[in-house]
């Protein structure tokens, strides 16, 4: 039973807080349980792909990206050893086995107990920490780009009798508040990526629960299209967080139970207070799973269901994947550099200035050229870099509270790349690239940092890159030129185009432009009517596409004050403000998870009843009962 | 400017926490600034109405309900002196002047500086505390029931140059977390009641800001249909909470700015970080207010706009109001009693058992009979009692974490009262009563207590009262009878009827029945098909209308375990669980405010950056800057 397993695991002795834990040496390929990419993993085994682009990649030996605590790349800053590294690849997975066989892939969870990202806990019974989820995210990404022939992904466990015990409790109990919140955010995004693959990529996910799935383990299943649970009188699904730990399920479980699977709310209430879970036919009757299958016919039933789920997929049968080659990255204490993305970190000011470079060349002529360019194709390369950069800054640079976005390059080229993708939206790869850009911009929307866009001469805020300014909490666009520095420069422009008008929706289902003009149909129509042409500052301000358009004389002061002010405000209040303002208008399951559920969870995580010395999360597994302040708030 | 006023006010010296502050003697009518109901306040001046019903009213001399610290009613329990009393009436208002002149009413804010609900702060510049809002809520209620001829309510200030400085900061800074949360919840509900009057009662609200409206003062204006701001080069609207206090505006400001008034999100961001606010034509251009009017033509413009706003109202010109007579109530340490509602408080178990009695007689024959019965009409009387009981328990009994609902009476009579109201829904009073019941049930939905319904023989969970069971997190219905106690009793039934099928929607816009069967159209159709007839336990369980239907043998154990378990869980996690489960499906501005905004605000209130000894809320007005932990979470 999940409760016993959880208890056994959590009794494993005290550990340090993840952020202060000693660095664990990376031992690629070590240990008996180390998973490896199975045979038949398709054309795109990344280690076999071409090397990274220019720039010094922070890659360790054998193409494995450096782990945070062992990376030879970048400057050896004081916190370098503790940085979390999000780059991964199948050859180095420690916790998952990815096998591909024709139209079906199997992603088997086989967590290495001793492979925790930090010391102080053991990942027993397929419990997971951030490191396990980083690999999962990588696998979900690669399945879309490297394995276009895959129509069904079977998510299962390589261990006996347990699918997954969920997020590791000792890890959570010892983690500082910010770590918990970042961990939940990333895992939520990965669950969202699974649903996005199913909705937009023709890759259905089948959760084949060959043992108990509790807590985050069940929540992972909830992100799948179909849930099968082995019916063996002991395997159950459960959400034991509330009764055992005094917190909520952290990866969308409550929302998906009622809003996606339509479990009746009173049954859902009972379920979430019952640590021992629900199995068998009752789990089916309550809609917690889709079917309960006895063990004897299990393998065959899973195979049949996988084939059935994939039969409706629009995936091209003969397409060849592209390799997501190792991402070249320089990581220092005050600079992060990729080929197209770069960030300058100013710890005194509390800012990261992020500059995205537009394409250096014109795009290839058609979809075949996109496939040939593969991971080198500008939009894909830039998106991968931005994705990694967001995750790096979010997780490793908590005190840089304001991100300032700039761009540099030729707006016409950005628009040409956009057009190539949109005109070939029926091409599987073009489709993947646009959806990946969409997901990456969504990451920005839920990032707890103030986002400010600076639009200056030489920038290329057009189409896809204009989304950065539209995602920002505020934008400043220089009216005219910098008279002292470069009086003859062309004044900055912004250009609205196809990418701004539909293919890159936010979590609320609206484009950033629609959200910006929510309830102002005339404003939206006027902006749309101006699409296609470059707009200088006065016009962009008049149309409401930028917040302020100061001239050279006022620019420095206005921008400086905005950035300094931001750094002087309460970081928590800013997070709350931004989380509320960024999602005007309709709500979706996604905005509910990131906006509502997350806020409640953050509150609970922060309360002594959970995280205080006598709280349930800290007391769990110690044999002592939690002490609760019983006041209802 | 608001910022200076706020600073001046907050510098008024330290105070105790409200919950430990010394009791303030109630001095009705004392002091020069004490408002009183103006002339012409209509037929329903409550002190002139008939006395309360049976039961011993806890009313002080002169019909004034006892203040928490001076109430002669009820047993003198240890906390009796500190209980908050929600019953109010215009003759005793200390902070508002309500005047009615034909189709227009004026509700002028004139807060008595020395009239705080607790000691330790002064309510300068029309800043408010819970006591001020209790009177506002009472006025909004009475306008609907006692003044049906009123088509426009002008909300303004009786003070010079200030509309309202918002929630009192010293009060907030010193308040315990639960007090802040309860305060915000009640004020949010009152803002919602204003919007409900406008949407469903033909009473438009005009905010006539004859001076600066900052923070909660502006949020009060945001609840109105139309906002006028005096254009005098000094009056502004502002949301200074974030820059000055490190918290969010607490009464829906962020949500209403973007979702209701459609202020562009980047301008809204700038506005909410600018402590000095925005006035004049810029406030109009940004949609923060509807018009800015110079002082010379102010009175005339307000009068014109009030007449215009009311012109479309469907309010009956000749209707006579009914008096909301003083509510009879017995309040002891372990029992709260009204005529139809009662609560037994079990502090050891952490429960309040609430019993609602059905009507004692058949309903009067038609709408004239409803009007004649007035506040004695069962549905209205019961709703007023339930409303007061919810507020009392929520605010005064924080440690009673589970509310157990029972009913007693004749289901047929409940249904007869329901039918009378629904068949006369065009009648203004019937309409008011149904909407009041709707609002009261919504209060239950957002109450941070576990709700369990027990459906036993002799109960009357039918129609309107069945909503109590549908609002509950879980319901238990006895199958058969209690063999030992009363083997010959009729088994309990539940009856779905008109009241369950539309007129009492939740905040998400769906009925509780629709929310229950969200995504399960077949289940909803089957339940609807069974409407009209009494359903015994097995059938009610089969249709999914109750959670469990144990028989006599299992009843005691199942119910006891459910209640005991609930009391053993983390109160915070339960609050989060319930807040997420109760609102499946679509979201509205209302659910966003109570679900998302509130959760973020609670988190922020609970963080050291706001409420710690060095936090912004505690440091405000001390001359010392707040010390922030700059980590973004």
C-alpha cells in the first residue's frame, strides 16, 4: 500500500536542505540500476548527432551536459557547484528507459535510488526529485522532434509493484520554500508538455500503472490520455498528500481530477483524504482510472490499448526525426551565453538583461530546408536556448527579480523565418517548432520575475520575437535615436505579424495580443489592422502595443527608475501582482493549475502547519504526529 | 496625495493586535461625527418595524444589536466580549449616512475616527475596518429590501477632499493572519453584493469620488457601475498597496481593473506600482474611471448621471419596502440560536452542528402574502439567520473547522415556499429573497470550513435546503431508519426541485448540481429526470446526489470517522483542497477573486516580507524601510 511504502521511504533518516547539501559527484553510467536508452531508439540518438554550434559548450566528456556540481564549463563562481543543469540526453538518463519500436514508444520509470540531484534523500520506489523530472521533460521533447513516427507513448514503471510513489518527501520536507515552488512549477510544465504532445502532436500518452501510483505518481498518470491500473487487489491510485503531509498534491492533481476526469467533487474529496487510495473497479467507477486490468492479461491489454490510441494520430508514418544536438552554452557568474541568446547578470541591480539575436541568414527555401537545418534552424535553436535560459535563471538565480528583454537583428529576417513556419504549418517539423516556441513563451508567462522589454534601435521585435515584448509586464520603446551614441541609426520599430495573431496562445487560450486588449475590441481591431508593417514608437504607443515611448532625453531616467523601483518592491507582492495581471479574461485548466492551485499550495507550503518544525511535512516519517494550529483561515 | 495621507495616518502610533485589543465601549450616538439615517429614508426604517420573532433577542437598548464587547445577550463566555457582531441598522450607523430621495439614494462615507471595532488604530480619512464594512453591507441589503423604489445609489464621501483611504493600515498591520483573511473575504462579499444589486435588482451604483480614492477606497469604486472622479489637480485613484505595504489590493482590485474595466495590463502594472496614483484625464484615458469632472459642475453632473443610470431600471415605482426587523438571536458559548437556525458548538470535536428548521406553516397564498409576512416569511427569515450564523462562526469560531449541516421539518412545506417564490419571480420581493438566498449560499461556498451534510429521518433536504447538502464537501444519508431510536420513522428523502435547477448559481455561474456533474452530462440528465419526487437513500446514492448511504449499523462509525478524520488533518491543506474542489468548471471574475487573487494575497500576507517584524506592512509609517528577502519564489 502506498501509505506503507511512503512511510518506509521517509523513515530513511535526516538530510540536509537541498540548497545546502553537499555536491554529489556525477557518475554517468554508474550503478546497477542506471537506465540507458534501449535499442531501436530511432534516428535521433542525440549523442550521434552533429556537435553543438559555435560557442564553448559546457559539455562534459562523452557529450553529457555538465551536472551542476561537476561542470567544467563556465567560470567557477561561488555557486557554480550548486547550479541545477537542465540539459539532458537519453544516453545519460539515470532514471528512465526510453525505447522506441515503430509507432509505439515506452517510457519506463526506473528511478536510481542513489541518483538524487542533492544528497540527503534516497529516491526509493520510483519517487522523484527535480533531476528525475528533468530527464522526463527531455524525453517528452525528444519524442516529438526525434521520433516523429511515434504515435503512442506508454508511460510505465520498470519496477515491480510500484508505478511511482510521487515526489520524494524527504526532499520536499528539507527543501526551502523557493525550491519547492520551482520544483512544482517545472513538474507542472512537464505534465503540460505531455498534454500538449497529445493535443497538438498526435502523440497519445497511455499511463500503464503496473503498480501503485501515489501522489505525484498518480498526477503524472492524470496528464495522460488514458489510465490503466493493474487489478491485483493491492495496486491503487492515491493522493495522500493531505492526510499524510498536510499539503496539496502539487502537480495539478486536484484540478485534473475534477476538471479533466470529471470525478464527482464529493468522491474526489473522499479520495484525497484517504491515504490508502482506491483501486480496482471502484477506481474505474469513480473515473479515477479508465480501466482496471488483471495482471495475467496486462501486457496484451496495454499493447492493444497503445495501438488503439495511436490509430487516430495524424503523425506522418515515414518522417525522419531531427537530432536535438547538445546545446552549446557558456555559463559564468555574470554571463550566460548561447549562440542566439545571452544574459548579463547584474547582482547589485537584481536584474538579468536577456538579449535574443535574430537570424544571421535568410531562411532556407522550404520545409526540406528546415529539416536539413534541424536543430540549427534559427527558430528552433533560439527557442531551445531561451527555454534553457529561463529554467537556469528561474532555478539558479532567485535574487535576480527583473528580467530585461532586448533583441538585436533584422526584423525582416525574423518575419521570414516566421512565414516559412506558418506557411508550412502542415509539415510535422514546422508544427513542432511553433508549438515548442508556444510552450517556451508560456514558461515566461508563469515565471515569477518582473519582465521588462526595452525596444531600441537595432532591435528586431517582430512577429515571434515581438511576443517577448507582449509577454512583458511593461515595455519601453525609444522614440527616435540615441543622439549621442548613434544619431544616424534607424529608429526602432515593432511589427505585428502572423505569429502574434493565433499560433502562440497563452495558457488562457488567448493570444498575448488578445489578452492585452481584453474587453477592448476596437483596440484589438486597430492593432490587427496595423499588422504587417513596421511601426515606430509614436504609432506603437498610440496603438497600445508598447507601454511608454520616451525619447532620448527621458529614456535613461525612465528606464532606470522603472528597473530600480522594481528592485525596491516586495518580491512576493510583485509575484502576486504579475500572476494576477498576466491572465486577464478566460480561464483554463492550465491557468487554474498555475494561478489558483499553485497559489494555494504556495500558501500551504509557507505555513507552519506544513513546513514549521512541528508541521506535517517535517514530521512525516519521524513517528511523531504533526502539531497543528487548528485555526481555520 | 494619497501617499501622504496614508503616511500621516499610519504614523499614529503602535496598537495591539485586534484580537487581543481591549474592548471598546460602545457609545451609540456619541461624538460630533456620528452619522445617522437622514430624513426621507423610506418606509422601512427598521427601528420602527415590528419587534423580532420569538426567542430572546440579544438586542441592546433602543433596538441596537449588541456590539461584541457590550452585548447583554447570550451567556458570558470567556470570548463573548471579543466576538464580532454582524447585525446592524441605520439608526446606529457610526460611519455611513444613508439618505433616500425618491429613486436615488446617497450612501455617504463618513467614518468616525474613533469608532474602530478594536482599539489601537484611528480610522482617519475614511479608512475602514471590519466595523465600517459591516454597516456598508447592512446598507446595501436594506436598500434592496426596504427601498425598492431606489434605482441609483450614489456612493460618495461626506468628508472634504478624500473619498476613502482604503482599509486601515495600522489595523491590518497588527491583525493576525486569520483576521486579515476574514476581513478581506467579508469586504469582497460586500463588493460582490453591490454588483449583484446592480445586475439583479435594478439598483445601479454610482461612485462619486469627490476626493482621492486609494487602495480599498478605489476598490470600492471598482464595484460600482460608473466611476466619476473630481478633476481638481489633486484627487486621484490609486492602488498603493504594493509599493507602500508589500501586499496586494485585497478586495478584487487587480481582477476588476483588467477583467471588468479592461485597463491594459501594462498600464495596470504601472498604476499598481505608482503609490501616488493617477487622476484627471489620464485616469479616464486609461479606463481607471469613467469621467473626470471639475469641481464647479460636480454636484449637477453627479445628479444627472444618477438619473441617467437609473433610467433603465426595472424597479417598480410604487412598491413598498419591507422592514428588515432586528434579528432575534441567542448567543452562548456552545449554542447559537435563532428562530429557524441553530448551531451547537463542540470545541473538543472542533465542530459546529448547524440545524435549519423548515417552515412551521404553509406559505401564504401569493406575493401579497409574502409582502405582508415581510421579514417573517420563512425563506427570508431563515436566510437572514443563516447569513448571520455563517459570519458569526467564520469570524468568531476559528477553531471549529467542520460544520455539520442538518435540517428538520416537512420537505413538502419547503418546496411549497420555493414554488411560491419561483412562480412569482417577477415580483420584486420574491426576486430579492431568491437572490439573497443565492448570495448566502455563495458565502458558504467560499467559507474555509469543511462542510458535511447529514441526511436523517425527519430532515427536509428538499429544493432550497437541498442546496446545503449540494454545497457540502461530503454528504451522508441514512439508509432506512435508526432501529433503536425510532424504527417507525419515515426514512429520509431528498428532493430535487426548481431551486436546484437554475436560480441559485454558484460563483462559477453554474448551479451546484451542474458543478457536481461537471463533464458528466448523462449523470446530470439522470438527476434532473428524477426532480420533483422524494428520493430515498439508495436512489439518491445511485444518482450521485449524496456521497454515501450507510445503514443504521454503519452510520455512527462512518460519520464519526469522517468528522474525526477531518479534525485531524491540516486545517490549511483542507482549506486549499476545498477551495479547489468546490469550483470545478468555468471561472468568473468572482471565482478569480475568491480563488486566485485571495490565494495569492493569503500567501503574501503570510510571508515575512509583508508581515514579519521587518516586513513592509509592519514597517509602514515607522520611518524605517522594510527589509526584504529578495528571493523570487
